C-alpha cells in the first residue's frame, strides 16, 4: 500500500524527523493563505507547490512549482487543480489532482568538500548537499537494510546501476534495529561533520524505528538535505547562517500483510489512486491486476496465474489481467471474479485454468454457471479443469452447455491456450 | 528414498482446530501421514476426529506433544498474526522439519523469526539443524503407493490410505503424485517450487509421462522464508533415489540465479526448470508478496538464461515442464 507525500511528511514528523513547514489545500482559493502560513517566520519567501498523486514524473509535468509570492501560489494551485496531470507514470488520459501540498522553500547548502566521505563524488553529481536515505527489506540477506548515498534528489536506481560504489548499505539488526553507532558510521561515510552527523544519524535511527513499527516495505527520504537557515541575531548584525538536516520529500510503501495491526495506516489509502477493478477484487478476497491485453484469465494460485499469462503470450495472445482466486474462494467470490473480468471492455475472451488443490473444480464450475445466468458470456470461454473434484466440475459444465454456447472445454494447458487465442483472433 | 520426510516421520499440526488446519489434517492422515497430535492453546486434552477409527490428541503446547509423542515434523495453519511465533515455538520444542502453510505473515515477523532460527541452528550440530519450509507454501510430500485409494479425483482425501508408505505434510492433492514403484519408467524426480498450483501442474505432467516423484517441496512465495531452491536441490543431489531435479521459480528475488550457479558447480543429476512471470509488468505484485520485479537480476528472462547457461533444460511454456524433465533425463 502507498500513501501520499503529505501523509508521509506527517508520519516522519510523528517520529521526530524534521520536515519543512507545509499546508495541504484542495481549492485554489486557499492557496494564498496556505502560502502565507507555510512561509511565516521563514527567511525566504520561497514556497513549493506539489500535486499529491502517487504517480511520479510530477516535476516534468509541471505539477511541482516553486513560487515567490501569494499570487504565484494561487496561479500554480489553479493550474494544478483544474488540469489533469499527464506523465509517463499516469494513464494516457492523465490524473485529476485533488490535493496540493504547499511547503516552505528550503535553501539547500552548496556541496561542501568532505575528506571523510566514503566515495568522492564526481563533478557531474549534485552541487548541493542532497542525500538519499531509504530502508527496505533485502531478500538476499533476509535483513532490513539502510541504503544511503551522497547522490540524492536523483533516480537512485540509476546511481546504483552506474556507480554501485556510491551506494552505502547498512543492515539493521533483525531484533534490535538500527544501532546508533551504525547510523553514525553511515553519516560519516556520507561525508557529514560535526553536529550534522548527530542530526543525520538521529534521523536514520528514527526512520528505522518507523520502518519496523509501521511494517513498511519501503521508507525513503529523497532528498535528505542540509538546509541553510539564516537566524536573525538580536543585535541586528548580519545573520550567521546555520545548517540543519531536513527531509524534503518522502515515499512510503507498506507491507499489505502487516496492515492488520495498523488501522491508522490503512485509513490513509486513497481509493482514487487505485484501479477500481483491483479494489473490487480485493473486497472479494481475490488477487487481481489489470493488464493491457484482451484475454481475461481466471486461475487458482499466483504462480499458475503468471504461468497462464505466459502461455497465452506464447500462443500469440495478450492477457487482460492477472487473477488468482486463491484456495479458499467461495462460489460467490468466483462469480464475482467473472463479473470483474467481464467488466473490462477490452476482454474478448476468457481462459479459466484451474488445478484444484484446496480449490475444488465443482466450485469453479458452479461460478461459471452463476456468472452465465447473471451476466451471460458473449465472449468465448475456454475452461481447463484438473485436480480436486474434477469430474463433478466437468459434469456441471457439461450440463450447462446449452446455456453457455461460447463455452469450450480444454484438455490441458496447451489446448486451453491454443483454443482461447484462436477464438479471440476470430 | 526421499528427502526431509518419509513414511515413518511423526507429524503434528499447529492450528488443528481451525477450519483449514482441520480439513488438511484429515487429508494428510487419510493419505497415510503419521499424524500423532495437534496443538491449539487452550484445547489441550481434547481430540480431533479424522473418522470413526482415528482420533488425534490435542495439546496446549508443541513442547508437550513433542515430549509425549516424539513428533519430528509440523505443519502450521496458525493465522498470520501468530504464525511466526508458532514457527519459533516448534523450533524451540525440538521439531526438525517445520512446514508453515500460513499465507500473509508480515515480512518483518519473518525477518525476526528467520534470524532467531539461524541463531538456534548455529548452536546445533549438523545433524540436528532445524529446517523451515515456507511460509506461504503448499508443504512437502513424499508420495506413497496408491494401494487402497478410492476414486482418484473426487476429493482431496483420496490417497494412499493405509500402508501406502507416503508422507504428506500440506495442502497438495495427494492423488496426482506417483510413487516410483508405480511409475512406468521406474525413475523418480524431485520437485522444488515457489508456487503451489504450478507444482501440482508439474507433478501431474511428470506423472503422466511415467515418472514418479521422490519428494516435492513447495518453498513458498514470500520474500523472507526458510529453505531456498539451493537448500532443496542440495538434498535432491545427495538422495540416491532422486534421478532428476525439476525446479520451478518465478519473478522477483535472486534465489533462482543463485540456484543456477549452484547447479552449474555442484549438480550432476539432470535438471529441468520453469520460471513463471515472463509477461508480468515490473513493479506490480503478482499475488505472491515475493513476485515483484525490482532489479535486472530478478526478471524471468535473467533467470531463464542463467539456468540455461548452467545446463538446465528450461521449459518456456508451463505445459512443457514434464517434457523438459523427461528430455533432460533422456527418457
């Protein structure tokens, strides 16, 4: 499960990780006021307005804007809330933006020379003090792991690919978590000095605590920056710049299996960000992922469901979805699965592939019959049944043949894939 | 022979009074598995009825059932919030083979449980190590003979009831498996897989091609788990009655890449493989928490080419898993 940036900022704050002041708004009318609140008491008049959507590519799409005054804030908000955001990560028709984050601008310190940095950064890298910090589960070592880099604010996957030596990795102790000494070690490797080490290490320890306590699968701060703060001096001499470590942007993914113990996280989910069919499937206890093709699939088991998609493609077809009915699905859930598949307008044919284990073939067959009664199958339907209660399942389908004229039985996987691809190709 | 479990293995079920735990305890008992007890805290002293002839005693703790029956293996059907604890309870009580069927255990629970298991194993001699299979897996089966089996497709429970000589710990349908003595070729393969139903598919295909199975191990679809492909392949390579190894993987993680390297260096037996998810889009979770494509190494294509390089016969279609195994064994 994913959450929005403003929610991620709140979460960071609640664990004591500093973020720049910010306000969320849902109407351009509130933009001026939000701008004034976000920049109040700040030395700089700069603020940044950011569309709150899960999809990336906001900056290039014009949905992250730096503004210098209230009027600019209003104009930017007006633009973002009335235009759809289109980026490589959104559907082609774009996304409607409902919420904006108005956050105080931050003056990021110029990159300071750091003799202690583990990896000297080449000149092509950021000229500002921007870092990458994240915690995730490393499957290879079966540990949660802190990942840090001096090259923040950019695509970390690219850095990891081009210059793996620029990535620092520090495993978390499986029961104790991230220890202070380990966090300090990473802070020094990042090239920090003095009190900035303490601040950064403190952020790392708190992020690690948050990761474990909230059952995250990814907790990412990108960028983590050194901000310059000009605090006014009492005797009105020139203010002396002060430096502070701040989290500018954050991204969290949560382990769906852990959500049962975090109702406060679960309620942060934004249904508008999810695919409607996927939500409907989830409610019925089905695992469904919408895809681009035109052959709907209904399978039991995730591995077999993936393999079914693969075999469709091998026979020249394109799967319209991944759908795993699981082992314990009821007749109603199976019927609902057919409703979901048939609600996809691209669906030109359906392949049912069941190897009954816990799932009984007769339950699937009854689901086919129910769906035929309730919505009808206008598209070709190929059913391959094997395993538990296969004879009962085949009998149910055979008896219903006259009711479902588009139904074809398949004897094995290859036969099923061949038949459905041929039927869809016309 | 077989790996991990055989007809004389004494098995318990943790979560025996739940609907799933109960149904599969029944299925396993009727297959011929020696089920010596069940565990549900608070229900110790009661009995679980398989049928009129067979009642299984229920205990409050794994420690009690191990002391009284000498149980060596467990299958866990405990609900996700308590399943990691159940794994550690079994390990602490001296259970040797722990099959955790439960799906949906939080990853962080497994990070801790696996680390604690590793710690326990580090202090044990080589022949006393605890083996965890799963979680989120179909379990392990060493097939028995079909002597006395009834209608072979009407129920989960049709099996090698009474004297078949097999051991089924988990949720797989028993009847699709073939004991080597009843196979046409007289050869048995070992199957290791991350996916449940895809394993059944592979078992079915090999059975229909006249092959038996020595043992089938479902290692599960979770990112942090017990046995890896390599752990199982190593046991199959050593088992004199496993004549070929069929390995089924999927997208996500690098387990299969490491297994390919292992096969190349250490495995002399014929190996066939299938990797599911060639058509899965990156970044999407495909049912299994572990099946998300992240880096370049965990795509299906990377795994397929690593396995091919290691000399394995890789089926590109899931319909050819059995065929590739037979080809690799020159049958």
